[in-house]
C-alpha cells in the first residue's frame, strides 16, 4: 500500500504544474571559474545552444543602442564578452558574488568594471545611477523565490526609464527537454516557468519587445533524445533562423524587456 502511494506521488510529480524550488543558489558558484566555462565548449549540444544564444544576445543587445550596461550575476563574463561586441562604445559594469568567477571575467573583458557583491548590495552600489541595459543570464531560473524577488527589485531599479532588461529562462519547465527529464519514475521536477522569470518584470511596468526561443528538440547537454545529433542540430538551426520569435516552447527563451513599455513590440 505504501509502495503504491509512493509510486503515485512520483508519477504525479512528473506532470505537476509547478517546478521544484531551488535553494541557496548564491553559494553554488562560489569557487567556480574557468571550469564553469569548460562545460560550454566540451558538451556538443550545450556548445550549440551557447553559440546560438550568443547570436541572439548580439542581435537584441545591439537593438538597444545602450551606452551603459550592467551585467547582473555576470559570472566569468561569458555574456559580457558578447555584449561588448554588439555595443563596443558602451560602459560595462559586471557584478557577481563569486570572486573566483570575476577573476576570469577581468581577463576576458579588461575594459569592464568588475564588482564583487551580492544582490543585497546592488542598491547601494548603483545608487543615483541607472543603466540603459541590464543583462541577467542563467540567474532568474536558478534562483530561489526570495533571491529572485530581491533581484527583480534590484535590477528593475537599476534600469533607467525607457531602458532595457535582457534575460533568459534556460530551464523551461514545459519544454520537451524538461518533460523528458521528468519521465523516469521518481525523477525530480526541475526547471522554471516563463511567468516566474518574466512575470515580475511585467508587473513592474516592463513590456516585452522581443523574444527568441531556442532548444526545441528534447535534449540534454550531451545528446538529443530520440534523434541523431546531426538531425537535432539541423532542426535547432532552422528554428533559430525562422521560428524562434514565434513561440516560447524551447528550453532556452531569451527576452528583451523595456521599462514602462515605451516601445512598440518587435517581432
């Protein structure tokens, strides 16, 4: 009887409508550095997704014509390096809690200003200053609810009226990849809902001006589920080129938001 109940709970967990909450995300990157970046190059589908993500970042960041950029939870400067190619004249400030990752960022983008701080310190660090663009990648989907709420407030306040936020949900709970991860009996229910990532900004007066959704084939970082890698690669490239602005079903959706909705929606 107990086994039947347990099995039922596990089965329902696969299809429940809310993902598992994460805990203490801030500490998970302490001590990380070059090893963090190695995973993006070594794993075939993660490498492909990273390359496509970088192309989207260049496109959307370039649209903002920003002269000042804050890279929030900047890590090793992977995103900042892409942003400076799209906005070479912009002042770039990066903030992260992990000094070990900032040391890599300083080498990667020497022109940036790199600050060791956590979310609670952001208000004082940027007091009296606002940015044209704030980027925040791989943070909001991973953050626990309290940390996410604090970060939304800090980021929203750091953006000038009419300025932009560029962020992503790389752990879409309802994407094929995350559904596939929940199929095994007893599997956890990881991921994040798009509304958990973007919704708090919309409630603060931001508007969506563009989005691109990548990762439409069910996949892990290493392989595609049920497809040869070559087929999955072709499908992903076709989606990125033609379809990515028309849906949000991909594992990784990238959003460009504008404060106070002062822009016309961009396809």
